[in-house]
């Protein structure tokens, strides 16, 4: 056999060997895939058999003993309940959940308002979003007991809920650690479906999450989720909010990004929106009692109008509320109904202006630091004489030194006398109709 012929035979033998190896590899892959499908189907059937064996919880109302609702967090999270925390991006979602974890373990009032029945076991935190070091640092700063808080760090790792074996191993881990409440942060990364807008897929995942919590021995389940751009609802399917017993919302103030607001709704849960305060040292969140974003916006606008009110009174002493409104609008100040009244009262409370009654139950505004004699005729618009004032007439600035009252009445800074009849009325409604 020539050398050329031997080379051809060797090349053909090598090709045959490569083809055989490739075929054996494909056969092995097919066999492994078949085995995996068999295991998955076996797990599905076992789960189905267990569900069939479990009896239904059915009873006549007449035979049912009705127990009062027990709360884990009073007015917010019922015992054995499901809590959804919906938060805008970068609004403090993880900080809020760590506050909740600390309160559940120590029994401290959540957000300084909601009484907590402390748990006897531990809190588990399935951390899909924050780095290991960051979460542990925040938890320590927040005062979370280190020996009763188990964090499972899953960022950058395979999602355990995507594999039946991993889900079972994770449930066993939580049960062995005596986890009583589990926090899953956040839904978007824990979710195993293909679309968060698919109600069927979302509902199936949440049902599986409920079963997971039950197998893990967890009484309560807390799930966080990212809210939409306006912070008023969660992203994706409404099935997410329908699943929870209570939903809390954490939103930022559009006009002041440093301010955060909290509210909650749910079954027997109704918490009006209120501003949160944050202690950077302890990372503790508390409800401030300052009211909603709308109330704060009104107060902020009122504070901004006080200076304009004082300037208008300085330009035209004795102006009525209606006249003040005209002066402010002429100056280009944006106003809504009631703005002038609220701002005038705020200026009175701050001692910047005073109201003095005139004829026809009209009220006139003066600066408190001028020392003017308010008994003179006061024009409120060019060419208009509304007459002289009556009642209390200070001869020195209101609230400074002594005054000389008329007809035995006493002057109180910013407050009308007992016989003037309109002290309780809102400024802006105490004289002629507003333009």
C-alpha cells in the first residue's frame, strides 16, 4: 500500500471516530433529557396526589366557631396573612422591609404606630436584589437581631423557584432554621413566568409561592414589588395586588425627592397616606402625622403665599380678603379657591398681619409692626370708601406693649373680639364674594 493510500485510510478512520463520538454525545444528551422529563412529571404527579388527599376545609356556618381576627401587625398584617409592599424605584423598599423584620422580632411598633405581636422564631429574607454586604450592613444599622435573621442571597444566582428540587431544598432550609415569617424581595426577580402582565401566569406563581411558604413552615409571607411610574399601583397584572391580604404603598414626593409617603389598603386595612421620617443613624422609619402629599402640597403653597400676602397688605393697608385676592392675581400669583384665606390665617398665626373688623362684617388686614392708627377711613380700592372700622383699635403694634381698647374690649393679637361674630369663619369668606 502506498503512502498516499495509507493517509487516505487514516483520514477516513479519524472521520468515522469523530462521527461516532458525536453520535454518542447526542444519545447521552437525549437520555439525560428524557430522565429529567421523567423526574419532572413524577414530581408533578406526586404533588397532584398530595393535593387530592388533602381534605377540603368545608363547614356549615352554623357549625363554625368565629374567632376574632388576630393580627401580626395590628391594622396592617393579619396573622397567617400575605403582605405586598409596592414601592417606587429607589424609594426605600429594602429599608422598609428591614424595619418590618426588626419589629416582628422585637415587638416594637411598626413605623411607630402599628402594634406588633412578636414572633417566636426567625425572619427569613430571600434577597434577589441587593448585594450581600449591603443588605447585612443595612440590617445591622437597623438593629435587626443577628441571630434571628436568616438572609438567603440570590442575586446573580439561579432562581430556586425555577427548579422543583431547588424549591424543595430552600423550603427545607427555612423549616430547619425555624423561619416564621419569610420576606421575598422583589417579586420581579423571583418570578418564573414569561410575562408579568399575564394574570394566569402570575396567579400560578403566587399559588406556588403560598405552597412554598406552607412547606417551609412560615406563618406570614411578605412580598415586595416595584410600582409603576406614578407609584399608585404595582407593575404588571392586577393579580399581584388581588393576592395580598394587605397592600402597602411607598411613594416619593414629586416636588421633593427626599420625602417619602406611606399608605395601605386591604381586608380590614385602611391607612391614610402619611409622610415618613427617616433616622439615618438607626435607619428607623416612622409616620410623621404630617398628612398626605396633597395636604403637604397645600401647606407648602400656603407657606409660599404668606410673603405675597404680607407684601399686598403693605401696599394696601386695610385690604379685605377679596381685595387681597385681586392684588395677588394682578401680581401674577397663581391661586385656587381658599388659598388667600389659608395664607392670611397663616400670616396672622405668625404675627405678621392682623385682622380688624369693619362695617358690614368685613375684615381688614394690617401689618402688625407699623404702629398705624387703624381707626381712620380705609380705602380698599381706588375711589372706594368702605367706612371706618369698629371694635378693637390698637394704638401700638398688635402683640407689642400695651393697647388702648375701645368700649372695654381687650385686644388679642390676630384674634377677633367676642362680639364680632365672624371669628370662626375662614378668611376669604368673611367679606364680599370673591371675584
